[in-house]
């Protein structure tokens, strides 16, 4: 049995304090909040479905035991490239057969996790972000539903682990960290890090998580960083 699946099925319930901070799936994942997010993403979804963005990831909302969470993968340490072994969202480079960035994100998720999702699960496309290698990645926000009802078959050649982090955990200030960068002796920029979970979430995945939390919970989460711009 893939070890991550065991973790997902037996994921610990949030503590009382975390429940109060994060609410239930009926809040952040409610139909009302979904419609609000879809509305906010409508313009960017229309624009970036028409552009040939180099890669896409699926920002995977779900609920575990009735509580909202984000699902992440740990890239296999046997992969080539500088991001092997990193925490990420499922995704990858666009294929010539992909109709748009949503098709890329859904196809890559199916290849990595064996998860078949329809376009109706997608809430929208967030603004693409640059990587350190000159590519742009489009975050595609989607809702998987209750994880207990989802069957995952991770590809061990690409995925080393699969895990969730409750939104209640991600929203708490004590789990936030920041890395400040300098260039030629002067302050350059700050990037977020999310701590105290199964793995540290950093890099582009942390930036996307940061933007997702601001979108989902504008009255609760205050973003303190400025995401990089590719255009």
C-alpha cells in the first residue's frame, strides 16, 4: 500500500483551537465561497486559457473529516532537476495535445495521482507565476471534494508522498515563516514559508499557497509578500 494513502485516511482531526480558527468545509469550501472565487477568477481564467502558458499545477482543495485542506505531493527524489524531493502541487509542462492550461493541470494530476477530475471541479485559473528557470506556471484552482471519497493511485516514479495540510493550520500565524532575499547588498524581496506540518512548504508552492489563502479567506488571511511577476 502506498504509504501516503495510509496517512490521508488516518489524518489527525484538527485541535479545538484549529477548528475555531479554520472553520468547517461548509465555510471556505461552501457554494457561496466557490461562486465568489469563481467570480474573482473569471477574467484571469478567460485570459490564460487563451494563452500558451508553459506549465500548470492543480491547486487541490479538499476536505478531510469535514475540514477544508490543501493536498500536496512530494516529488520523487529519483527525478532529475533541482526540484526533486520538493513539496509541490500536481502538475507539469504543457503538452502539445493540451487544449489549455486547465487541460494541462488535469492531465498531469491524472498521470501523477491517478485522479480523474472533470472541468466542473475547476474554480478558475490564477495569474501565472515565473519560475527560476524562465518558465511560467499557471495555478489552476480545483475542488476534489471529501478525500474519503477519492481514490488515489500515485505514480511512484513521480510522487514520493501525498499529504494534506488543513486550512486551519495554514491560516495560523505561528505556522508562517518568511525568507528575505538581498541582491548586491540591498533588500530584494520576501517569500513565504509554511511550517510545522508533515513537510515544509516553500518556493513556488508556498507562493501559490499564499495567494490561494488570500483568495479563500480574505477576512482571515493577510498576505505579507508580493508575488513575482512574469509580465
